[in-house]
């Protein structure tokens, strides 16, 4: 029984699973979005997000730690040079998993996993709206203040 075992083993032994996730993470970093099964996308999300967080601090140690997971010099360079500066102010949630339907051959549920800050279409279509500071209505106070001033002005005339 696998009670309280959080990791999805993906039907693979640990060495194969680590290699699979490392290769998928390198592809995600290189292409900014990849299509895979939902289970692999969710496993990849929990694998790559700590690496992206680690890349915010550009030190030799953090580069070596990330390289020990990815094992691809080009992916590490891309992560630290282009991705890290763009996500520097984001506190987490660097990836997005979108369900895209079912695969033709075996009807596996497919998903698109992408880096959030690199989707130009979503960034362009999202309107920038001024966020309200409170949920309470302030219209009554705004209406009462001019109404209170108006009788004073009439009385003064």
C-alpha cells in the first residue's frame, strides 16, 4: 500500500523517473512550453518550480545545485540568464498546466505546461485593471460629504 506517499512514480523506477523529469525540465526551459500527459505535467511542475526559485539567486552554488538536477549546461544558462530576471518579482507559481484533451492513440489525457511569464498571447490579452483597495462600498460617504457641504453654502448666502 502507498499510504501518504506524495510523489507520483509515473510507472518508472527512480533512475528512469529522474532522467525523464530532467529531460522534460530542459525542454520546458528551452521551449517555454511543452505538451505531455497530465500526470507528467503535474510531476514536472513540482520538479521544476524549486529549480526556478533557486535560479533567482545567481551564485556559483545555486548554479551547481540546479546543474545537478538538469545535467544540461545550455538549460542552466538559459534558466539563469533569461528566465530568472523575468520572474524575479514573482513569489511562486512559475508554471501553468492547461488541459488540452485526449491523445488519439491511447486516449491519455494531455496537458500543455508552460512558463507563465513567457506566454505573450495571455500577457497581451489580459487587461490591466486597477485593483480596488477594499470590498466595502464608499459611495455613501462620498455622497454624504457634498450633500452636507451644500446646505452650509446656501445658508451662508
